C-alpha cells in the first residue's frame, strides 16, 4: 500500500468515527456536540483528494436536519452541491427547504423549491429523490389546491411502492392521509394511515410512529 492509500485509509477511518460519534450525540440529545463533529468532518474533508466529494454537502444536510430552522446551513450546502454539480444532493436540499417553508406557512416558496427538487431529480432519473420531491410538492400544494396535492402524493405512493422504498412509501401515505382528512375523506385516510403506521413500526422510526399515532387520534 502506497503512502497516499495509507493516508486515505486513515482519513476514512477518522470520518467514520466522527460520523458515528455525531450520531450517538444526536441520539442522546447532545445536539451541539453532534454539530461540532459534523463540522469537523467538513473541515477535514475540504481539499482532501481521497474523500468522496458528495460527503461535504451530505454532511451539511445532516447539520441542517439538526437545526429545524437552520436555513443558513442549507444555503451553504446548496452552494457546495452546485459547485460539485451534484444534482441528486441538490434535489434533496430543495425538498428539505420546501418542507421548512411549508412549516412556516410560506406556501409559495414551498411550492417553488419542491418543483425545483422534482425537476432536478427527474433530470437525473433518481427515483428515490423523485419520490421525496413528489411528497414535498404534495405537501406544499395541500393548503392551496388539495386535489392537485392528492395527485402528486398518489404519484409518490405509487413510485415508492413500485421501487420498494418502504419508508418513503409510508411518509407519502402519511402526508396523503393529512390531505384526505382535510377533505373529510376519513375512511380512506384511516386505511392509508394504518399502512403507514405498520411500516413505521417495522422500520423502528420512533418519531414517525408518534406523529402517525397522533394523527390517528385526531381522526377519531
């Protein structure tokens, strides 16, 4: 093994250790320490020839996910993803931004970013990112055009089910349930939600299980 390969092996081991520790910090609620480790990965990765290029924007997304309103981190991630020409990561960033704007009731921007996400994902034929973007667009439209929202969410459900993307399938079902509830289509909504809860339980996604159960209570 030459010198460069040995250095790369050490670099990758260090990054793996930092990611693992950041995940532990996140699980125990020590978010400041999780962010510090993720930021160390970015600093360490910059300029390293043997580090995978998508690692930096992906790490920025992880940081942004910790900051529920951390739009400045998304801006940085977007800039890096654009520089790298990484359209799949850029699509994910736009889908996440769409969700943030939706939570702030800024539906116009939510629609704008989810459409950008979908366009990029379709351009790359990235089916997972397409499903994520379709769900984001369905969410974004739900407060302005429920019928169109249902159409996009059903498309997300169909794609995710066909491609066996179980978690994305369940998330799309959950969002579809919310829109159908708004339309007073309760029976159909309940059936979709039951399927979503089964998948969330199977995958052990505690946060989604809680959200889905809360929605089920609201529908009774």
